């Protein structure tokens, strides 16, 4: 009887196991095979793609030669656990499905990666080489690998033969955490982004006017006081007020900021080292030091500000080079910094140092006399050279922005050239190492598209195509001098950044462009090929739910008015795209009108346009409204009777000082708009440019008068807007003045500006300028 029961149990369990096996087999068959694209950024030196694929499976064996390779392989292949539910086995052996082999003929950071239908072979001569090979392998995987949930796919790798090594040893990314504080986990995420792009130098901008972010045990007030400011951050992406934030008042509490403990820093350094990234700390001096001086005013100059800056500052923010206690502070503080950071480079800033305090500070002036220095530029050089000795004493190398050239370059310094290439060229010709990071190619905090179609972030513009076009070694250098160019770096300043979404939007895709310039020889770069690879990269970002910019793929809408009609011109940065558009405000589709060249509109239109690649929409929908109004082509005269050729020509100003549609006035406006015939009107409106760092403000008061004979005028409406006029920042201000309907032949418009510009503003005491565009009359 027991034997019968046991037989029945055996048959039951056998059937159950068979069912599970069949179910498992069925599930395996249901898994969709996905094969990644050979769209690697930065572009490898040599990549040959063939038909077919290799599949990474749970049963795949990764064979490595030693424990070092095992650690590198484990770090990478462990990522399969989250998306596949399993991790391939890693063994120390001669041969596997994926095999690591040392090849001493390959350059230090180079690698070879060859896939076939039944194997992957990875060769390198160094740990970094194997690590970078796996970063390329990651980009060969299907996009599903970038998600953070279990995926119902099989993992196909295209057949490729890659031979690769970097063009430059310094492939950098700078993050400014003074203007916007990123926490420890966010900094690690930045390092992860760098890792995939084979960037290997993380420049950490830790101290500036708006915040000190590093715990210094010798000087605790640097974080007790210097790490905090009054919170005037804004999240509205249409506004920009960095150069117009109120200063901290005595009764205000500083609540915005943060800092990294020394344990945080050690953890981040270890995290970066595992990813073959070295960290360079930057402590800005002698300028950009308001947070430092607010913490320890005894090392400041006369007229020093007592609080951490809430926004942009340009004066009263320097160390005092005339006091010995300044250098005692610097040496103690920098030694503690160097104790934390093991890499051989220390960045001391040295840029944009205002000399105004030094001109009136008795200690600074006495130092100039004692050292026989002819001017404040030589005083800055004196300061920098003393700081370099502190750094050199620890067998470290000092880096500074190219202003450290002023008054004479410190003997062993490395120069980071940001004000164009001039400083870098001069430094290389003088025998100094140089890192090229000119703002017009490498500052990724700048706007990356049409001024009116992009978020109002960044004070200038850097297009993706411009960034990608950069040739790192200037042609002005000889071959020998060119060897002193260590590499290139992307710089993310965070004046406009108030959240993580803004950070990633400004970082991508321009970081890809700079990473490619750092890794790929200039002659191997190709714009069309790069932008084609970006489609796959965007899919990867989408899988990670990362915000990024598609400005280069989106229609750029421009126009030219002639007083009668408006000619529309459209383009995209990326080649080969078709633009479809509508004029009635509806969303454009592939069936909408196709843009084939400039066209004119004769009546008010709400233009919306979108780019298409092979009939698939790409980029964002660009939208602009163009008004055809009653005063079009009317004659406009200033108060002296001189004809003004703008204001009625149907040209509308964009958020740019370079736009020629703006009509400029000095703090007071008066002009007449003369119609061809008597016309009924009930409203005027126009845009005024606010660009207060340059002294351009909207008017504080506007009056509109009407006349039927051009001689006798009646006040139609008046608007006072002092609060609007005195707000600082950079944006366009739409001004609308409605009134009772009336027939007129002439409209007279008067406006007043700020005279003088108020105290606390960038150009306080001077007269404001008023810039306005088309006077729209309805």
C-alpha cells in the first residue's frame, strides 16, 4: 500500500516538474529577442558592424584572467539582475562565452571588443581599458537594459569589431555645487553619466560667492555660515533673475544650501575611483569668495559684504592679499582639502577677480609697496604664486582659470582656458599644460536653441552643432606645443539651475558632443553620424525617465517684417529633417503643410511647426504667434520729427540683445504713430526687453494720446508700473494698454524709464535704457 502511494506521489511530482519545465520553456519562447544598436557615444576610433547577433543569457559564462578583471566584470554584469532577474556567472578561466584577455600592445585606456554569433572577446592592457570596453558593451545592449524594472526580453548584441582608445587623457565634466547644491546621491548620479561617456575627470566647484560646500574641520564657520544663503531661487523657466536677487537683510534667516561632510567626500571619491574618474576640487580665490569672507571676515578687505550672496555679485568679494592671516587661512584650509582629495591637481579658480577693494584697502596697498608691485594685476599674480607654493609643497599641481595669466603666470600652473582659446594658446606657448574649455564651445549652462522657444536658462547661447564642431588643439600651436593640450571639459554652472530636471536638460545632449570631442579624433567626427546616434541615446534617456533637450531637432522659427506682410523662415540644426506646420494653432502632423522655403503671411496667424524624420515626429512643437494689426506700415516719427524705421514694420523682438527688431531709447520715450487714414483703435501693446545686467529696463510709466489732426492730443490711457520696471532679471515684458474705442489719425506714445537705476542694481546710479519692439494697435 505504501509502495502504491509512493508511486502515485512520484508520478504526481514528475508531472509537476514536467509542467514547470514546459511552462519555463514556453516562457522562454515568449521572451522577445531585442538586439541593440551599434550607436556608441563617444564614437569609437574604428567600428565595423556585421550581420547577426550574440545573445547574453543566464547560462553565459564570463571568463576573466584574475581577480581585478573579476571585480570589473562583476560591477557591470550585476546590472542584469534588475532588468533580467539573473546575473551571468563569472569565472577565472581561459575561455568563456565572454572572454577577457590582456593585450599589452593596446594603449592604456584603449580596448578591443569583438563579437560573433557565439562569443564576445574583450582585450585591453589596463583596468581602465576593460572598464571602458564594458561601457561600450552597455551601449550595444537593447534600450530595455536602461530601465529599472524587470524586462520581458532576450538580450541581443550586434556583431561588431571595435578597436578604440581616447584622443585625450583629460576628459572632464565640471559641476558647480555652490550656486545650486546637489546632494551626495545626485553627485553619484552625475558620476554615473560621466562613466558611460568615458569621461574621467570630475571637476567639483565647491566654493564661490553663493555657498561653501566642503566641511573644513579647521574652519567650521565655512559650513556653519558659508554653506547657507537666503532662498531666492525660482522654478519658473520663463524668468531669470540671477543678477537681480535681493541681498540678505539682518533679520533674514539663511535656509538654502548644504555641504558635504568629509565622510561624504571620501565616499564619493571611492565611488568615482571605481569608475576610473579622478576628482579635482575647486576652491575659488582670490575673487568669488563672498561666502568665505562672510564666514571669516578677518581675511577680507574693506567694504566686504557680511552675508553669503543670494545671486550674482561682481565686487566686494575678495580675499585680502595684504594680510598674512589670509595666507595662514589658505594654507591650513588647502592642506585639509589636499588631505581629502588624493588626485594630484587642485583648482584655485583665479577668475573674475574684482580689484576695486584692493585699490582702497590699506593692507593690499601696503603689500604692493612692500613687494614693489606696479598695479593690482601684479598683486593678483603675487597672491596666486604664493598659493601655488602651498600646493607645490605637497607635490600637487595648481590649476587656475586663464585669468591667472594676468600679472605673470605662476611657474608650474596648469591653465584652464575659458575666455576663448587665447589664454590656452598663450599658456601652451609658454610651456604650460592646458585644458581647453572655451565658453563658446563648452559652457553647457547656456541656452541651446531659439531664444523664444527655449526655457529662459543661461545668459547666452551654445548650440549643439557649435559644441560638436570644436577642434580641441588650436591650429595656432605647433605639434610640440599641441602636446601640452591635456584635453577638454564640459562646464555646468548652475546659476539658472534650481532642480534636477533643469540640470539634465542643460547637460544632454551637449555633454555627448563634448565627450566625443574628448575621446574621438577630430577627423573621425561627423555631425550627421553623431545626430543619427543621438536617436538611440534619446531612447536610453527615455527609458531612464531623464529630461533632455531636443532643441537641435526642433524647428527654429524666424521672421522678417516689411510693414505689409511677414516672411517666415524655418530650419533645424540637424540635417535631413522635414518640417510640417499649421497656421491656425492646431498641432502639426505629417499631413500638415510641408515647409519648402520661406513664405509670407498677410493676416494674424498662430504658427506651430514640428520636425519629422522618416515621417516620425522628432523634437518639440515650436510655436509663435504673429500679429498683423491696424498700425502696420504706419509712419513713426520721434519727437524731433525724424522717421523711425521700426515699430510698425511687423518685426517682433526675441529675447536677445542681438535682435535688430528692438528699438532703443535712453530712459525716456516719445514718438508718434501716424495712420494713412483715420482709424478706430481701442488698444496698444508691445514687448519691452528686460536685461537689467546691461541697464535695460521696461518703462515705469506709459501714456497714450490720440489725435485726429496731429496737433491736438487727448490722453487715452495711462499706466504706471514701477514694480514691474524695477524688477531685475532677463526676460520679455508684454505691456498692454486698453482704452475706450476712439477714432484717431495719430497716436502719441510717451514712456519714462528709471533715472537713476536704484541702489543695489548692477548699474545703480546710471540712467536706464528702454528697448521696445512692434507697437501693436487694435
